[in-house]
C-alpha cells in the first residue's frame, strides 16, 4: 500500500502526515508513506485544496485534516 500526503508545508499538511503515520501504526498494515510537496505533482492529482491524501493512486481526501480514526477507516477501506 502506498499513501501520499499532498501539501506544500502548511500546518495542516504537516499535521496530516503525523496523523497518517499514527493511523498506519494503529491499523497494523504495512504502508509506504510519502510526503509530496512538489506543486506540479500535486496538480497531477487535480488537487486544488491541500492537504490531500492519496491511497494507492486514488485521491481520498482534500482540504481537511482527518482524524487518526478517519484515516484508519480509509486504509482498511
């Protein structure tokens, strides 16, 4: 599983990355977590509001800071 956190470094983007790491640990699953801060790569996902969350190439959230439990639900999806 590959999880990407899309964001240019805003507070919510940094916080979402921490939430994702906690959620992966809580879920017990193995996942590669990547922080994407290149605006061109973010635009490739057609995300206009950060932070964005991408799981296995699919955008699952944009523009909001999710809770650990919300991210766990998306991981287990």
